[in-house]
C-alpha cells in the first residue's frame, strides 16, 4: 500500500471515531507503552515496537513511531505482508541443515528488501510466513516442485490428447483411473533401467497391474522414450499401428499415464496403461 493511501485511510479512520474505537477494542491496544523488548500485548500478541520501527521505516514514515500506531499497522497490514513483530530469537546454529539462507535470499528479493539477509531472520520468515506462501527452503525443494508440477501437467495433457484422438474416431473418452495412474508412474520410472514391456526384473509389464491394485480383465501398455513434450510422444504413438490401435480400441474404458524425467539413455520416459 502506498504511503499516501495509508495516510488517507488512517485519517479517515480517525475522523470516524466510532470505527477506531471498535478496532482498538478488538485489538486491545488501548494501553500499549513503548518498550525496548518484546512484550505481551493486551490481546495476547507479542510485539516489540522499537524493533518494528527500525525494521520498517516506511511504516514509521506513514504512521509515526507511537507503539499504538505501529501495533495497529502490524495487526491490520504487517502480518499479512510478512513483517515480523519482533526480532527472531533463533541463531544460525539453530537453523536446520535443509534451510539454505543464500538460496532463500536469492529466490525471494521481496523478503530481503523487507528483512535483510540475516540467516536467522530469513529462517524465521520462512517458518512463520514463507512455508504457507509456497516459498521453498532450498533449491532442491524448488526443483522438485517444478518437476512434480510439470509431470502432472504432462500426464494430464496426454490424457487430453488421447481423448481428442478417440473423439475424432467417434469413440467415448477414457476415464483416468487412480490404480492405472499408479501402474503408469511405476512403469515410466522402470523404463529408465530397461526400455521394454519386460520389467527390469524380467517379469511382464502386466505384473505391475496386480501390484498397484489395477485388476482389469483387458490390459494394454504403450511406452515411449526420448520425447520432450506430450504432443511429441502422442505423435510417435499415433504413427505406430500397434500403439494407435491401443489408443483407439473401443474395448478400453480407463487410462493411466506416467511421465518420468530421469537419466539413462533417453532422458524422458512415458507410459500409457489401459484397462477395462
């Protein structure tokens, strides 16, 4: 919120005395006194007005340094904006090994702009606000989330493309099955070790059905590798008579799709598993 907007709103509240009284009564800040240490406020909240003033010069410029005004700002705005009500007690030694303060600072310049780069402060922000906001504690977690999001969207896209091809052929759409999804995800990861309808341990691909609770009488599997997008993978399947036949088989009613981006020779692995 711009400073002028804050001033206008505050001035408006002050002119409407009843509203200010209602807000103050709700927050319980009528008897706040400035302290140099964190204190328990009348409403049960912890607040250090000196720390809040030093950490938020923009708030002081708009509201002044009075403890009542500062706590009023924190309750109505600062909390939602991720501002801290008092200095974190934690020290860098207390920070878990999986929290990378350097990454957190790099990935969240808005947090650094408000709180600086002290590792303890950054960790405190992550625990109190960042986690709920979907921020990541380290690069590995961020990368994992990106991979997971991409995997889900790729798998959903394959289902859309399959049903589009079936619609062209006058066939009903296939329904996604959770158990077949489990089969397809398992098979996609196995393809990195052995690109075949035979599993890495030498068993048939259809043994994955029973392992995942996909108890269907009719079964079929399409696999692909090396394709970078769902469209590329579908194009490869549709240009292969055997794979195309599975996609357009009127006997199938359910589908599961797995995508895995790993290492191995091909790098990307896809599996479609059908059932009825």
